[in-house]
């Protein structure tokens, strides 16, 4: 299987330069869709609100603390809606359940 590379982008006026820069960063994986969330302590749910979230979104998590890594075992998402999703997790007193998240789609 072979993959086609994107063609080089010709830089012209300011709009073309800005568009080219955005596409070049996107090709390098810089999608501008990474943010942070901390799971709510003493609660079994956390509402994640972001304008990028939609009904067909996939939300990827990266734990930023050992407590967050420990929370992954029973963590799951409710069905996303336009702008938000509920994260279901264990009800613990820990305030160190911090994640980076990425919204795709």
C-alpha cells in the first residue's frame, strides 16, 4: 500500500501564507484540539464542555498524574452531545486526577 503525500503549498498573499502555515502545522500533528480536564473530586461524574465536542466525537485522554492513571480503569463516557460529554468515574476524594484530552471529529 502506498500513500500519497500532500503537494507543496505555494505561498502567495497573506491569506495563503496563513492557510499554508495552518496546514503545515496540521501535517506535523499540531491540531489545536488539546486541552486539560480534572475529574471532579467526591463525585462520580465530570461534565466536559468544549465547542469541539459533537455527537460523533472521539475524546482521547492522557493521564497527567498517577491518580489520573489509576482512575482510567472504570472511566467511561456517556454519549456526547453538541458541546459537552459526561465522564463517568469512581467517586474518590483525590484532586490529582488531571488529564490532557483531545477531541477528534
